[in-house]
C-alpha cells in the first residue's frame, strides 16, 4: 500500500535550504502504509507572518501540489509546519537525525550558495563554483533529476561528527530541498532508505494552504534566512507598483505562487500548455548568469558561463534593452520536450523577469505575442 499524505508545498523566498531524512537500509527497511484523508496531517493554523529579512514577505504555500510518497520504517512523523511541508525525526541507539522538506518558490539562491551554507553548518569552508559539479550525485526525486550532496564534518560548538544529505530539485519556479541532518553514522546508514524515499515521491494536484509561514520552524542548526548572501535581493514590487499590460485574449490568469507578480496559462492543441510568469527583484536580481542557469536547470540543461551570454539578443521595452533568452530541453516535471523564452528587463533600480515556458509548439506560436506583452507594460515609476 502507498502512503498518500497531502502536504502544503511552499513557495520560494530568497534563499534557504531544505530537508529530508531517511533511516534504515535496503528493501526490508521500508514499510508502506495507507493513510486515509481523514488521517492526513492537517495544515497548521494560520499565524501572523514572521518577519523576513531585507523586506521579504513571508513565504506563501498556496497553489502548490500535494506530495505523495512511501514512508520508510523508523521515521517518526511530525506535524508539518508553516515552514516545513514534511517533517520527521530519526532516533537509533541514542543517535538522532532530523528530516524535513521545505520548498521555496522564486529566487532560492544558487545551488552553490546553498551547498556552501550546508558546508558551513558542519564546519567546512566554502567551495568555488568549479568544484560544485564534482560533488553532485545525480539522483531522481520521483521521475525528476536532482542533485544530492553528501557533506560530512563536525557540529559547531560540540565538535561531534555530523553529516548532511542535501538534495536540490528544481521544479518550475520552486526549489525543493530534501535534507537529512544529524549524527554522522546514523545519517550515513540512512542514505539507502533516503534514496528510496526520494524515488517514491510524486506531486499531486495543487492544494490551498495558509499564506503565512512560521520562520522559527527551520531544522536544528539551519542558518537563518537572513544569512542569504546580499546578492540574493528581496522582491520589491508592492501591489501598487504592478505594471499594466495588454494581455492577449487567449491567455488565462493563473494561480500565483510567492514572488510571482503575474501568471498566465496558454492552452494549445491536444492538451498542450505553456505558462507566462512575471517576477521582479531589486537591483540586478542576483545577476543574469544565475537566473539563466536557473532557467536552464528547469529544462535539464547544464549551466552556462558569462562568456556564453555576451552576445544575447535584445529587444526594446519601456525605453531600455531587454535581454532575450531562448532555450530548448526537457521539462523536469513531465519529461517532455519544452521550450523557454525569457526576457530580463532592468528598469528603475529593479530587474523584471518574464518567462514563457511549456510545450514547444505553444511557445513557438506565442513568442511574438509574449514579446509584445512585455513591451506593452506601463510601469508606475517609468518616465
């Protein structure tokens, strides 16, 4: 039997990392249960939003999919919180580990920043970007490719051996972090069951969830979100500053996730679909290269370099040049071929990110309309 647990899945704010753990080894260590909907953990009550750093609004879990998975034996299920969408504890022979899952939508920071944050939690020095690929173990969360980082060190203060199994999955505009943290031997022994757990994960239909998150519910020793590098800026487009666009008649308004200012769904033939997402970040939005590489990751493409971005085309929009990014690959959600057209527009101290992504035929057909949509924007502060 399969365990179906409906969990609110969060959106992403400027960088933090997520968590999942498993215990036991091998096939016999996994117990599978069926939990009726009435037994599923209810979302915690809405509480006042905790203060976020740099003016960030509290993350919002609404509109995200439910999570289904097979639960390994030995995990003590804990009630999800407004930060964690799943939480477990592992205890064995006086040793303990923490298991959690936290999705963050929008700008969750680069993979390098998150891995270096994990390294800092176990007393290790930061790595340069050139070393990151050599550390990543290619795995699957369900049917979607993800990267696992196995990091061993010591717990600050006590000096006890500690280990982290951290997995980063990029799905749409959300970074999913699955992380096991705890006593080094127990975490190492838990790795086979953890991998089996990850392989069992699937994403169901979206469900509503409270808009506020309790930021105190980060796992033990997890750095505060306020420790995000300054290069990961806060979203800076209050509701009153949202532009006015000329929206094509065949675009349908979609459900917003945190840090999305606007979302539209475009239907094509035979159920094909594409989506338009709009977001805005202060300053340079973390830089063009990290954002392009984030989009590339959503299509299963390897990261590129600054040199490859030197001659990207531009279009005129609101009196400035918007950089145009065109990508083709495989959608990590569906395993089907997909295309992406992105426009990055710096304006009035902010950077606007426009993304059209989905079925290749729909994207090709809608490219001109998408560019005209961006060019039609009337920004409140524009002169």
